[in-house]
């Protein structure tokens, strides 16, 4: 995880403010309801750290709309990643939590930014080690392109065309103690998978 | 504040910071959860080779490391003292070179000489994990004891931990003392003066030769094994005498707080360090220690084996 520094005002563009972010999540919540007729079989499983917070918010939105409390969970992908040997520092591993058994359920993976798709692949493997859900869907706040694997999200807050050297910075009240926002930043550093 | 793991090797707990110890414990939380999954295996160390080099006999530690490595998808080879070329006169250094030539990525070493793991670590590129070196350290045992205390008590800071028995010859005691003090616990070492010398006060622990005075205030008692194979008569007159003064008998256990944890690194000498019924009783967390040992070893192998090697 990269160290946080304040966004460089001259080189960063705000994509979402708190209100826009709230609306994007609300729309995703509606789409999830529309596609899944049996909400009681649904699990919103977030990828730490921000995906977990987003999954909680989506669950609250769905509850506000449909008066049904859907299950939430955590999928830690660190031990399923394929790039351990390429990283200078190891990601901090957290325990996964999923309601079991998964057999009859639909799991919606929730993450903040979709980039190469490798995190999602690791999440699919991690879920597989808990069981075999009826289906798996994928929700992201921002899809920034540059996929390296054949992976496609089912729910997208915003499609954001980026170049590889740009960075997408998501900030959430729960995880960052900053107002909700999404920034697109130019970076002088070499391309890397920040929140990929 | 997040610390990152930067160590190739785990040689002892003396050199770890409290933050690094906490990182290992938190990583172990995640790996403990893997044991409850339908598929108890993750690909984190896929393609890595681990050599269990046990120059001194051990079943539980070796098995625990072997299972941990397998759950991380590493390939593993066991070399035990009897089967190794060390019995044919090969030096540890040459053995290490041979392992390196076989492209070992991780070496787990149990050796009767203090400093053996450190010696090996400076001579191979592979990660070296100390699985016990003489009377020096046994870091994964210290970590799993800490993990078990934290799991049962919520936190380690402020607790009073009594370590009882053969402190002098115990690498488990040393690793426990270093880790517990760093994490803010109070430590009292209890045993006959021949096995609990005053020098240990320099590490920051208290010393007592009166078990009955220590038990009422203890939150945890960790009973160390009396090592028949190492001890001669001169350290204490006999087992009967030891039990009378330092064995955790049923009547002595009445002095304990009701929520005091009873720990033992195993193998247990039932009826010597601890009464057999107490070892199986509600205060005993002896078998939790075994389960937690697996999670701790997975965490340590993941952290040391996962970093980019230069």
C-alpha cells in the first residue's frame, strides 16, 4: 500500500465528490437489486480495505431501498496473489470472512478500483477455497481500464479512461478519515498497480 | 502505523520490534482462518522449495512446519539428523551449500548449537527460520505462546506471566521472555536456583524460587518441560523433590485465579510439571497452542518467503 500524501492540487483532478460517490453507489445498489431476485442469498464481499467499506455502504443502500439486510463479508486476496515475488513489500494479510456454506449463494465481489484484473482473479481463487457459490458477480467504484486478464465487472460506478502512469486515488471516510472523494492524479513515478 | 516485514530470516525474537511481533500475530490471524476453509491451502508460496533441516530430533515442530509449508503450497523436503550427511562428517556450512545448490528458498533449522541458524543465514541466500538452536531461541514457539495468550486474554500488555521450570536450558523460555517483555507483560521466572539463575534478572524478568507465592497473581502459567535427556542429578535431587516444590499439582492449582491460563510447549511429562487432569482441564490451552503454532508458522514462512530476495 502506498503512503498517503495530500493530492497535488495542480496535477490532480477530482472525479467524484462525496455526493457523486454516494449517487454512484446508490445506482449500483439498484442494479444489484434488479439483477438478483433473491436478496437473501446474496453476499457482498469486499476486498480490504476500501472494498469492505464500500460493501457495507451498498448493504445499507439496499436495506434502505428494499428493507432487506443482505449479508456482507471480507475476502483477503494477499495470499492468493500472483505477484508476491515482484513486490518490494508484502501486503498486510487480513482474515477473510464469508457466510458459509456458499453453495446456494451469489457472491458480489466489491472493490474500489479495477485496473489489471489481477486482484479480482485472486479474489475468485480465494472464494473458491471456501466453496462453490451459485454465481459470482463483480462491482467496482471505478474501472480505469488496462486489463491484463479476461475480467469484466458487472457493476461500475464510473468508467474512467486513464493512462498507465496516472493514479486513481479513492478516499473514504471509514478507511482514510478524509471526506469521500475520487481523484485522478498524474504521477512522476513508474507505472504501478495502486489499488489495482 | 503499518510496519512492513523486511527480514529474510527469523533467527530470534530478541531482535524483533514490538511492531514486527504484532505484524506476525495479525498475519497469523489471517492464516488461522485458512484452517477453517473447505480448501485449507493457499498458493502464496507456490513454486518455492522449503527444506526442513532437523539436526536435533523433533516431531511436533517439524510436523507443524511441514503442514504450514504444505498449506502454503511450497514443496518440502525433510532432512533429519540420522539421515543427513552430518553423521558422515559433513559440516553445517557444506550442508548449507548443498541445499543452496538444490535451489532451496527456505531452510527451517533445528540444531543443538546456539547460533547455528544465525551462522547459516549469513552463508546462504535462502531464508533461514530458526526452529530451535541449543538453549538460545525458539522464536516460533515464543510467537505461538504470545498468540495464544493474546487470543484468550485479548491483549498481552499488563498481564503477569509465570514461566516455571527449567529456564536455564530452555530456548522456549528465552524467546518467551524477549517477546512478552516487549509486548508489555510482566514476567516471573520460577524454579530451583540451579535452573533459574539470578542472571536472568538482567533481561528484565523477576525471579522467584517459591512457586506458591507467584501463582495467586499469575494470569498465565507456562510450564516448561523437564528435559530428562539433558539434565544430570546436580540440578535437582530428583523428580519427586521437583514435583513437591515446582510441579503444578491439583492442590497447588487452587491458588490460581479461575481464569489463569495453563500453557505447556510439550511434550508434556504428565505428573511431573503438571498434574494429568489439569493438562486436560478447562484452564489448559495446551492444544490451542498446537493449532496456533500452525498459523504462526504459516505467517512466518509467508513473511520471510514472500519478500523479494536480493
